[in-house]
């Protein structure tokens, strides 16, 4: 099933084809409207993501990734180590930030 991921990379739009800008979208603590930002990195870690947040407090971080476990084809995976590269879903990073009480 790994061969399915070797499709042509069409996620990067732009004439240069460089992957230096990445769309990062995330929901913050149950808010209805997600935040969206462009981040200059082709290999984004949780540490990079947390630097951009600049919000004080304890949070848990979940990121959407493809999964064949469920019919919906995706799961939200919790990431907790700053050095972990964030998973991508359909060429984008989609996260959820939940407050830890």
C-alpha cells in the first residue's frame, strides 16, 4: 500500500515548484473558524508550529493524517515531541490545538 503515496507531487503550486511555503491551518481550543498561515518550511516540526502560536498555557496538539483504519480515511494524531515532523493531509497541515486544564 506504500506505492499509493508515490504519485506525482501536485500539492505545490507555483512556477518554481519549490516547497518552501506550506499552508498550515489549525483550530484553536474549539473555535469554529480555523486559523491559516503560510510557513516557510518544507519540513515543519511541532517545535516550529509552537513558536508561531505564541500563546501561553498548556496545550495538546493533534494533526490530521491519512489512515485506512476508518472509513473516513483520516485520523487526528497527537504529536507531543517538538522534534516530530508534522504529518500532512492532502498537501497541507491541518491541526487542532486543545487546552490542557
